[in-house]
C-alpha cells in the first residue's frame, strides 16, 4: 500500500484525478467515517460554481444506504482516506 501525505488541495486533486466508479473508498472528514463503493463521480456545476460530488454505497449495511459527499464543501474537513482502485495499488492518504 502506498502512503501519501498531502495538503487539502492536493488531496482534493488526487480524488478528482484518481477515484473512479466502482473503486472502493474509506474517507474520514469532520466527525464522519464512510466506507464503500463509489457509484458515481459528478463534476456538474451547482449554482454556477464547479462541483465535485461522490456517491458512495456504504458497505455491509442491510439498508442499502448511499451517501453523497460534496468534496468541495467538506474539503477543509477531510482528515484522511484510503483509496482502493479496481485496478492498481491501494493508496492511504493523510491530509496535513
């Protein structure tokens, strides 16, 4: 597993460039921990501003729960994440 220490901006850029649909992710931000499969990556504009949202299906929940994470909204609160790409090496990112 590759380990990286990135600034907030670098972590967001990593997510934008590397996280794809069907990858798995564990992400901690603010007081939230979410773990699951990425179902969608959305770069649509919202209210005229660029957007970046991840739709994640939470693992092992009998409810079939999904959450949408607005990365730009929580970027200052991201603590760390582990990216498990479908094809490639796992990456553990700590935000400094």
